[in-house]
């Protein structure tokens, strides 16, 4: 139990580091030749030994055929090509906790972020210098159409468990210069020309340099509803609650996991507020919960269950999105069962029944970090691609542009 708790506490930190610090200088040919044969042997042997069931989705024959293809052709492959092939091979395992990470050196990112909303890759964050591009849609990189870009990136993006997290991870890897260059999308290692279309259907072309760290000032698009105001200086920026104006409801923002005892204290505070104000409805927002300690999340469920004023038949809602992942998905599934919660929003990026509890090992020569699953959780009677919401709602881009959270708006209408 303690080892599982410690593992989950480490998980969210590891996942963020792996995503932020992915794909580094190894994509350039290294001056000292790497002993890839030894690394590939350790890669295969360690995954077979440590993963709870490495061949749950890909057959051993298929996996080894692809592994042998890499192993037997090492002399004709560059470091970049080997890494990309390993990433593609690891994706065939088909669980979001079994992945390749390269976090030896800081990665370089172009100073913008995109999200896939309404079938377009919209810019939701960008350096202040180019703020006029905010909310435009990305249509090409170095004149390569965005459909081709996203297809290529999606094949190597890691921490993918289903079609929903594949879109999310594709977006998160799409601004990494090393990825784009290794995939022959960009012409230069750390410079590229990006083509956008703005709200007036006008093309905008800008040339950007990739940065080693977020040294730029950024502007970003935010959404919300007037009925919900974030409290001043919450103890945890990723975990807080507030009343929803003009309702008998509270809103819990649950993006990440505090220490075990801190969640106990948080739960006690929430239940005390619910009892004092005779709260009937609880909204738990897990749309940005990328994972952490499953058992800490259960502490919140235990605390909430003590609140007798809540409408336990129809009054509890859990919000999910394609970004909800790992322990976030597990807790959403458990809240559905333990709190009789109605799930609203998008399907989750990981599956309620699947392989989880991430650990890792490092290949000695390339220093690649390989993550893998140690446990299997069965939190759904049927195998599904993510938690399928009771009420499925997607973000509306026109509302998004105006800073409106149409999903929260829908729930609040149900409360009034």
C-alpha cells in the first residue's frame, strides 16, 4: 500500500517532467557513439521483466519483429532515427504509462501552445510579442500542411492511451523543435515559419525561434463563468473550492494532488462548509487533472460522503476532458461509483480499466528513460476508450473566444 501511494505521488511530477523535458539533444547525432545494441537489449529485457503484461495489446511476435528490425539495422540509422523508431515501437504497447522519454537536456519549444477545438488547431497561448496571433488556427509549419504535421507527430507522441489522449499529446509535442526537425517537418533545428489563419480568414506567417525555457512573456486565452470566482491565495493553486453564486452548490477545482494529510484537511474544510451552508450540489472539475495519487483522491470521496445535506441522488457532477488522465481518470470513475456522480464533458484521455502505476528505468548509454506500468486497474465493467460521459459536451469555439466556459454554463443551468 505504501509503495503504491509513494508511486502515485511521484507520478504527476514524473509525467509533467517527461512532457516538458522531452526530446532533447539526442536528436542531433552525438559526438560519442552510443552503444545502442546494449541499450536495445536492456530495453527489451527490462520491459519484459518489469511490465505487468507487456504483450496485452501487441503480440510478442509483432513486437520482436519490429525490435529486431531496429536492432539489425543500427549501423545504418542515426541516433534520431533510432529514437523515433523506439518511440513508435513503445507506442505499440498501447498503454499511456509505457513510454520513451528523453530528459537529459532541456528541450526547445516554439513559444506558443495549441489545442484542438472544433476540428482546428487553435493557438491558446503565445509569446506577448506575437499576441495578435492568439486564437488564430495553425494551418502549416514550414509550408507542411497541419494535417500532415499532426499525423507525423501523433505517431511518436508518448503517454498516449486512447484516441483522446493522442490528440492532446500531439498538441503538446507539436511545438517541440527537436520533434519537428527529426520528423523532417522543419528545415532548421530551432527555427521555423508558422502559418496561421485569423478570425477574418487572413493568413499570417511568422518565423519563430525555439526556446530552451519559457523565457518569454505569454498571453493566453482563459474561460470561465461569472458565478464562479477563484478564492484569493488558495493553499494549493490546483485544488480549491468556492460557492457557486445564486445556487446551493459548491465548485471544487481538482487539477492535481496534495500530500495525503493535506487532502484530509481539505476534505474536512469542504464538508464543514457544506454542512454550515446546507449545500445540495457539488461540482468536481477534473478536466485538467493529469494524474497523481489515486488514493489521495479517494480521501476526498470519503470526506464528501459525510455531507448529509448533499442531494446524493442527482446533485453531484464530475467534469472530465480529454486531458483527464491516469489517477484523474481512476478517481473520476470512482466518484461515479462512490458519490453517484454524473460525468459531464469529454471522454477521458486514459481508460478506467487498464494498465497504470508508472515506474521507470534508464538505458545506460543513451540515457533514455523508459516508463512502464506495474499494475492493472479494473474500474469499469466494460472496456471503453476513456470514461464515456453521461452527458457529453465539447468546448464551443465561439464561446471560448468570448472567454465563456460552455460546459460549466450547462451545469449551472441545471442547478437553477
